[in-house]
């Protein structure tokens, strides 16, 4: 309901992240908060906990089903619950396919030798790096229920990353 529109948790809250990590939780997967035409991920680089939001129910509001061509897939692959990584794949609302592999979560560490460290990061201008197609990163930023997409060539993403 819209009554809860401005009452939501902060996925970067260090206190909540510490509480989750104390119980061995390194990833939280949620829905019921539309994220555009592919899942949205907050990298574990921010708090040590990776947050995955997979609600794509408003991927293409011009389509009769509000999804159009968008089709998401979320997989957690690895050796155990303490050693694994997130992979998202599927099709964007315009029909392009994506497949993205995130950094491996290994115990209390983030293994950046596996996966793409650009994914799940907020850019300097407020976009989130969500996924990548064969040639581009899919970025988005939103306010309320409005989502703005931007596609950036893979070779151009380095200048958009935050400096810290």
C-alpha cells in the first residue's frame, strides 16, 4: 500500500547488517518492491551483506501484463551457504538478454577475483549498476515508482564509479 511508501528499511544500515552478519547471514533476497526490468542488487561491498530485490512486476507498464518481454532469473551457486555467489540472467523489457555474475561471498570475505565488482554499485550520478548485456551495463535510478534506465558501454563504466 502507498501508506508505506516512505516507511522502508535502509539496505545500507550498518546496525542491521551487523545483526545479520552475527547470525551468519550474508545475503537477503526480497520481493514486493518493483525494481524495473531486472533484479536490483546492493553489493556486499557496502555493508558485508548483499541485498537482492527481484520484483520485476512493473518491468514494462505499456504491456498488458506490466512485464512485457522482461524475464528474470536469480540463482545462488556455490559449494555451500558460506561459499557462493549470485548470478542473475534473463531478458530486459526491450528483449536484450543479460547474464551477470556477482562477487563471491566466502565466509566473512568478499572474493573480488570472482564475478564483476561493478555490479551492485551506485555511480557518482545516482545510477545503480544492475546487470550487463553483451556490450553494455544496464543502469537505473528511481524515485518513487518512476524508474529511469541508462545503458553504458562496458569500457565506459570505470569513470562513473564512485571515487571512495
